[in-house]
């Protein structure tokens, strides 16, 4: 099982504040995400700006695409994204078209598991070539006190068994990471836990220390 990466989610409402936090954290994370909120407020320029600021990082366009998969993928990958998200409710044809563009650009599609989906859906995504999904505990669920439970872990394990690599998000802290030791984790996504911390680099170091302890240190 490969070592998980650490992803910085930027759900800021201005590009200026997002880039300020990127300047503090880009040397401490593996992936930088242009979050949905940031992209809605700042447009395609957010992806371009983050690519310019982080030329050697994986850049994610978290657009949660529901339709027009080909056109939006062309825009995202053309702006410098490496990965683009498609919402799980999107028709399979939308996923296929987005995936085809991603492949032609050397990128990847991530399926955002938000709301209703089934393991049959996951098998179909895998069948057409998608290899990544994002498992969510949303903001509203966190606010209502919802915790990671056995049902979450069982669904993650089932997705892993299909062959999907999971990025896990939703109020993740370093202390949560041992819960996921048996899951095929692509990345842990942290937004406010990193960008909102008093000492962001220290928190990033704590994430990496936990990842190293569970999955091993990165190869030189």
C-alpha cells in the first residue's frame, strides 16, 4: 500500500488570502487544491495562479463537475490542473468524457463521493478507467457532530477493494490518521486544520509524522 500524500484545500473566498496560505505551506504539502468556494469566487484564474505559484506540486481543480465533462476538463487541465473532481451524481457519460480529456493531458479524474452513490457506481467508474475518489465528511455533517464511524470505514474498505484510491477529507486531524491504516489512501485533505492553524508548518509536520509512522517514510 503506497504512502498517502498531504493535500492543502483552499476554500478561501479570495485568491489573495489563498495565496498567502500557500506561501506558508507549499513546502510542507504534496498537493494544492483550488477549492470549490475559491473557484466559484475567483474563476479559472485561481487554478492558473496556483499553478504559477506551485510549479512542482500536484494542482487539483475541485469543481465537482455534474455536466459538460469534456468542456470543463479541457478548461481545468488547460489552466494547469493535474486532477479535476466530478461529483458522484454526474452521468457516467460525463465521467467518461472528463476522463478521456484527463488521459490526453496526463491528468486524472477524482469522483467526489458527496450525497448518494452505490458500490455499483464505483465499479462503473473503475471500469471506465477512473482510479481515484474522494470520501467526504462535509462541513454541515461536522457541524452537527458527525464522527468517523465503522460504517464509513467499511465503505472505504469496499471502495479500496474495488481498486479505487481514496482521498479522505472532512475535519481531518493528525490524530485521526490511524483510523485509516487499512484503507487504500491516496491523500489526506486538510483545509482549516492547516490554513487556519496558528503554526501551519508545525501541523503539516505532525501530519507527515503520523503518515510516516503508519505507512513508512517516502523513498528518496
